[in-house]
C-alpha cells in the first residue's frame, strides 16, 4: 500500500537532443501509471539549468548519452553531486561508443540504462521503451525515492533506505539440503555469479576485491545487450588487471578464466574430458524473461559438473538465479551460496528470491563479497 507521498506521481525529466525522441520518451513514460513529465531538455547543460529552477522537484531523469554542448556523462557527474537522491536512467543508442560511455555512467551512479528501440515506427518504439522502463519505475517507487526539492548530500550511489526483508517462509526453506556444506571445507573448483540491475558496478567491485591470485574459473551471467557486455568485460579487465572474456561457443574452460555470457544468448556448459567443461551457446527461449539467464547456466552446471561449486547472486530485478541455485544444491552436495544483502543492493529482487527459498548460506554486503570469495577459494 502506497502512502500519501508515494501516491504523488513520479516527476520525470526527459533529456535528449532529438525532438522526435523526446516526444517518444514522453509518450512511453506517461503511458505508465502515476508518472508525469513536467520538464524537457535538449542537452545536459539545459537539463542542469532546468533542475536548478524547476518548480517541481524532479525524481527521475531519463538522460541521453551522446548530445551536443554537454553530453550525458558530464551532466550525470554534476547531477550525482548536486542531487544525490535523484535517480538517473541512461538512454543509449546501440553503438560501441555509447556502450563504453554507459558502462562509465553506471560506475558514476546511474541506476540503470535502456537502449533506444530500433523500430522505425513511432508506436512500436514507444511500446518497446515503455516495456523496458515499466519495471524500472516500479522498482523506483518501491524503493521510496525521496522527493525533496533540496535533498541532503549523501553517497553518490542511488541506493535508498532498504525495505524490511520478508521472513523466509518455512515451506520454501525446506528445499535446502539436509547436510549443508561448510564454507571452510568446500574447496571450490568453479565460481558462478549472477547479476542484473546494479550488476556492472557490483561485478567490478567483487572482481577487483578477489584479486589476481584466484586460480579457479569464474563464470558470470549479467543481464545486458551484446555490445554492452563487451564494454563491461573491457572495463572490468582494466580495473582488475585480469582478462575478462565474453564466452564463445565450444570454448574449453581453463582454471584462470573469467568468462561472461554474451548478450542475447544463453551460456551453458557440457562435459569435456575428465571433469572439464566446454561452453555451449544456445538461442533457446528466454527464462525468467532473460537471455542470457542465470538459471540456465546454473542448471547446466548442475547437470554436468560434480566438483565443488561456489555460487553468488548479486543485485538485480526479478528472481533469475534462485531456481539455478536450487538445481545446483539438488544434484551436488558440495555447493555453497552467497547472496548480496538487501542494504547494498540497487535492487534486492534476485538475492531476495534466493534468500526466501532458503538457498543462501550467507548474505554479505557488496564490500565483503569479493574478500569472502577469495577466502573460501584459498
């Protein structure tokens, strides 16, 4: 039940240098219930000027990446400094340049990004954008975004006060194996990580904290379009000094690999040799509305790999990953699961689903997860 302050429509500013696309974004956003668009801007500088003088406190900015005068990244840096509680969602074209900039925007503090639809038909573009934005706005509303016209200066991240976690239902907790494996005795031979909204920043932090000494393959599924996955892999490689590779079909997994699923296809594994793994990319139906899906990779590992596995579920919308962890624990008695805690998640959906099914062996803050993985695998 929404309180009175939540009943007030979210106030959104649309920033894009294209008049046509400003119109498309307005129609897309206002088609979502309880949202208004009182302000527009053709570039970042105009957006900052209007934010400073707007009669209505702006809750969310839809910010184009590439614009004249002042681009999205430059504007975002000022917005995070001046209005730290305001949510910024990047709106990007699907180009390598935009993808690289978007990854930096997420590190700076943008909550999420959506890509501009490729449809030439305005109505189809509006519908596609509306479908992409609807769940994001639902999350924003659930997180009780502050609507103060002069918000206090806090951390640059858009994470707000967490909602109290629901208790784990007893019936669902029963899916845990009778004999839980201890972290100290696990000795993992494979690390699996799943993430979505907020994941690029979380993955970067976790992998930096793991360091370069871990000689165990790490396989990652992050919900993201193809070009953006490539940019994410490049960014993490620079940050960690370890090569993060976008997985290819029929690749033999090696001990020091960090592999991330390509956008638009599922990453699975099949047996190779004596206990080894080989990647397999498939274009089967979406699972949990996602392709790639965390569940698909985890379930694939469950059916092919018998060695000890450390699974990690980071921030993200939805419940992708919970069924995958359940499959791992059902078919392998040497599986340990870490979930990101609610307070440090941008969106607590995926970890929550895993927690509520009784599958998480421990819940850690983002700042602690990388070190904990390193400790368990050492």
